[in-house]
C-alpha cells in the first residue's frame, strides 16, 4: 500500500500523563483521514509530534517508506507537512498576501518581489476554488476567509500533507459546507489530509478512513463508509452516547431574566454593538442566543453579567432591577456565568484546581473563618466536584490549572458555576472545544438545571447545540435580535439565513 | 528520601536552584573583576567576601543581621506589591518619610515615656502607608502607572523630609537630624550582648515577625487569595467579583507600611543613625527591588536574600584591606541581580535536565515511573 506518512508505535508521556501510548497512524496518498478522539485522547499531541513541536519518546515516522526525523516545524515544512491550527496564526494588520508569503518571501537584493508571489497565490486560489482578496487586511475579513488564507499558506509552501486541527469550530454552516468541498478538491488533486475533529457528521461527510484514539491509546482505523456514527462514538468514548438531548416539554414559570431596551456601546468607538435589545428568560426554559461570532453576543453577555457597563436600558433578575449592581451582587442574587473565554475570565491559571473551583465562593462561610481560608474544606469541596464532574488532572485538587487540558479546564468552570445552583445560568459556548462525551454531559446538566425550574440563557455558535438543547431560539444579527424561533418548527437552513442577516422576522423586537 | 524526591520534582526546587545559581554566577563574575583589577590580591579578597560578615565572629553575625533588618522589610514591601502585580519602586520614599516620622516622635515625644518607640514605629508605618497610598489611588482611579507616580513620590519624599528636618529636628553643626531620646530607641533585649556589642536590636525580631505576617496574609487569607488573583489575572478577578481597585490601593498601603517600618527600624536603632540633609534617595529602599527578585517575592525567600546581601556587603567593607574599593561589592550584587533576572532561563534549563534524567527511566513500565514520582 502506498502510504505517504506513517507514524509507527508513537509513545509520548508528560508528567503524570501518558499522552500517546504506542499509537500508529498510516496516511494514504490522496485520502482524507480523520483523527477522532475525546479531549485528552492524544490527538493534538500526535499531530504536534508530526509537525515537529514535540519529540516522541518512542516510535518512528516514515515518509514514502523512508524513516525521517522531524525536530521542528521547519523540518515538517521541508517534508511537505503543513498545518492549519485551530486558532489561526495570522498577523492581523498584514494583508492576505503578506501573510501567505511570510517566512518564505522571494526577494531580490533584499527587496520583496511581491508580483511573482501574487501570481502564484492567485493561481492557487483559482485552482482550488479558494476565493480570497490578496490585498485585504486580515482584520477586515471573515473567519472563513482567514481559514482559506491558512490553507493557501500551506499550498504556497508546496505542502502535500495537510493537517487540519478542528477546522470547523469557528465556522458558520455555509462556511463548513464550503470547507468540505475544498477538502474534497484538495484530496482529488493528490494532497493527503489529516483531519482532527470530534464532530461525527463531518467525518461521515468527507473522510475516507478514520483512526480512533481513546485516552492515549490506539483503538482502530476504520473505513468511514462502512461504519455508523453510533459505532464511532462508542469506540471514541468507550460507551454508548445519546446524540439528541432527551428532554420533556419545558414547563415554564415566572420570568427570571428580563432585558429591556438594552443598548451597549463598543469599547473602542461610540457605536452601539447591542442595539435596543429586549427579551425574557423564564424559569424552566433554555433560551439560546444564536448568531455568528461578533454580532454583539459577547457585549450583551458582559452587560448582563456586569463585566461591562450598560449604556441604556434595564436588566431585571426575578423582578429586581440589577442594571447597576456589582458583579458580586449579581452572583449572590442567583446568577451564574460560564464565560466565553476560559483563560481570560474563567480561570486563574497560576492557581491550583481547588483554588479555581472556589473562585466564586472563597469568601463564603464554608471556606473561611475570620478571613483565613479553610484549605481542608476547600480541598474537600474540590474533590467532591472533581469526582462528580469527572475533572481529570495530573495531581487532583492541587494540580496547577495551567497544566490541565482545555476540556478539563472547561469542565472545572462548568462544575463551579452549576454547583452554585443558580436561578439564572448564563452559559456562553459551554461546550467549546469539548468532545462528545463531555458535551453530552454538559447538555444533560443544562437540561437538569432547567428541569429544576431554573432559567438558562445559552449563547452558542454551534447550530447543533442550538437546535438540540434550546426551548426557544433568539437570533442576533449586528446587535439586534432578528428572530424569536421555536427549534421544533425551524430548519437549520432557515436558522443559517437568519444568522447571516438574509432573513428577519418582522414581529421580533 | 521520598520527601526529598518530591521536593526535587516540585517547581519550588527549581526556583531555589535558580536563585542560588544566580548568586554563584554573580560571585564568579565578581572574582573575574577582582582578577582583572588586581590579580595578586584577587583570591584572598574573594575569600574575604565569601567569609563576609562572619569574619568578625559573633559580633560580625550581629552586624550582618542588623544591616539586614531594613533590607528584609523593603524587600517584603517590593515583593508584596509584586505578588499583586504592582511594581513598588517607591520603597525609598516610603522609607524616608517613615524614618522622618520616627525621628520626629523620637525627638519630641518624650511625654510618651516607654511607649515612645512603639508610637514612633507605628507612626512611621502610617507615614509610609500614606506615601504609597498616593500612587495606589492614582493607579486604581486614574490608571496612572505606579512606577511613574512612585518614582515621583520618592523625590517628593526626599526633598520634603530634608525641608522638614531643617525646620523641626535639625542639628546645624552636623547637617543632620537630632539625636532621638533614649526611650525612643529600639530595645535590644540583650541581642547586642549575645552578639558581643554589635548594633543588633529588637528590630530584627520585628522584621522576622513581619516576614511571618506577610507570609500568612499572602498564603492563608481570603485577602491574600484576592490580591494574588488580581496579580495573576485582573480580568478573571473582575469576573469573580473581586474589587480590583480596592485591592490595588490596599496592596500599596501595606507595601508602604512595610517600607515605612524599615525606616523606623533604621533610625530608631541605638547605634545613632541620622537623616543627613543631602539630596540622595535612600539606598535601602532601592535594595528592596533586587532582594524581592532574588527572593522570588516569597517572604521567606526575601528574608534569606536580605541576609545574604547584608552578608556580602559587610564582606565588601574589608575590601580596602586588599587595595580594592568597596564598590566592587556593588558590582557583584548588581551582577547577581542580573543573573537572577535570568532565573527563568535557568529554571527552564533545570527543568530540561530533570526531564532528561527522567527519560532514562523511560524503559520502565509507566506505572513504575508514576510510583517513583510519588
């Protein structure tokens, strides 16, 4: 068999964790090969080894049957291996063209020869149907186009092995469809693609074969066409997974959160980013705010939770005006907040897991006496949450949070915020970057809170999550709520149209 | 043995090794300078530095600890602010206004009787706290960078104290502050006798007390939890409902009080130190910065760093015996600080070496390696 890349018997350990345990992966020429696994299954570690970011403890890498050594990303590039990272590595105040050629500029006597580069870039973009504007600034273009820039970057370097690290996480449904087509075209042209994901639908759509990892161990490599979604998820998690969130009809109660004519100005300019928005969230329902990233969701949430000032309008919690209350006041009157950015807001990475789990409650009686922290109680409480929410880490409660995997960091935040048993839970992308097992768990927790007659305000960019979990969908576009929908009677395509501003409900305020 | 292994693998170990490494490299650098300036005397001089304060026997030890006393406190002052994410470069000004208030009470407060030194001491802390509160409030309310404002406060403090000394407690003949009353002097509690007539007094014990207090505040209290949280991640602290502004002001106030206390302990010693009316910022204040760096802002680390700096500074006084200028010690201290600023690099290097050693164990099954780590 014609393998372009083979990783054989790869083993890599980090302190306390065996990230890759004797894993083998064989990539055929011209195939799309998915790499599937939960968070912490070792996908990123394996790809980082292939890209030269880590050195394996054991095992060899072969290209076209010959053993090679990859000790840094430049080596990887020389062997034709390119990678689109989950978070793009682009310089925002450079143009598309400048970003593409950066690092491999053709020069004459120290001066850039942009014309040749431009021609090559334009040719590539035509050949693979990767529409881009070479002269646009990165900061001005959409996430989808930024991703195309990253892809052209790899092609410009004549890479033939392309690694995509969770490429669909940031995209709209239309953009995802486009990306799938691009990937198929690339494979047709003879490029070999490694596609890291934990979304089974996408694997079913584009991948030829799929390698499944579980907790650092190799499980199997399967032909996608012969394997069902259910089978894949079972292999990945090690147990059966329910895809659709099972829930009864919502029994709504009183209005818990009421937002009236809320306007929030942008930090950088006088322009409002949230424009005269009004809505209610009742006890016992999950209301989901859907929209494409950057349409005012973050600012709306910041205003509700108190991280940013309200320009105009009012916010009420259980009938009490909390527009101007402090964050601590809001938190104590029954609001929990799973923040969008876990590193910026959610955690203090230099603190231990235990200290982070009491970040919202360290000052309460259970955890302090006369201003002294009760470390015994804190550790006991942390261990309770760690067990209950299955938060995995190297050294338990005293693990430095920075050293934990992203998924487990997220679980820690979710555990902390849900355990407060809040009247209103504001959850912003609570499952971002998590695997199906963890997503299932968090969705169940959200529904459980709902069934305990709590109000949930969910902000999500994932359409599937929006459709699955919510009882009501609000669509936000350019700072305005353009639709108030019932998830049972709306199609994904329609929702996409509302989100992109192509359609709007007149009755919605 | 297992405990030792655990400690060796902890991040604290590489911290300590990094600081000690910086000291060794700094000393070697000093030796090179000695060799360049006067090769013949270099080695005897170098050993004198290493012997440092201890060449004077018990008295020498006493002198080292006496000299370290204000350094411990200014080191704590800077280190405490560092932990909160603030750079208190104004310890010098806080120290001098504290010192002035201590002298003022010490000269004029006879009526206080045996409480005089205590009042003088507390007054000095209050003065230092007020001095540091100004940059703290400017930072919290107007977002003025504390480095700029506390440098300004250093100069304002120095000139103001010069002026006030001349107006209120001036010894014209010597161009310095007046001698404080005996009841204002720090008690010695026999420490001078134990150390055979050194200047050591209760101040050293007070400094130890403050080391313990700051350690407890930072590591054991809700307040310390909030302060360090603000230092590491102000955004997340805000999200957790911590009042960052209040904490910035409080952290500066405490840092200032510590520096003010340093001033009191300097000028209330029975050895008769005076504020000289000259336009020079108090060096003890600035030494707080390298000491906090060398001690990695940890109160206990600061304690040992201060003693070490005092130790080699006293060693430096003997340099003249070998035809060297005592400033050679300043160069050594400076290079130690330089290298301790590279501590991060050293830390990574140590971590790398430890990892390499661990790799040798890699052929063992992983469970065994895990066991060994415990």
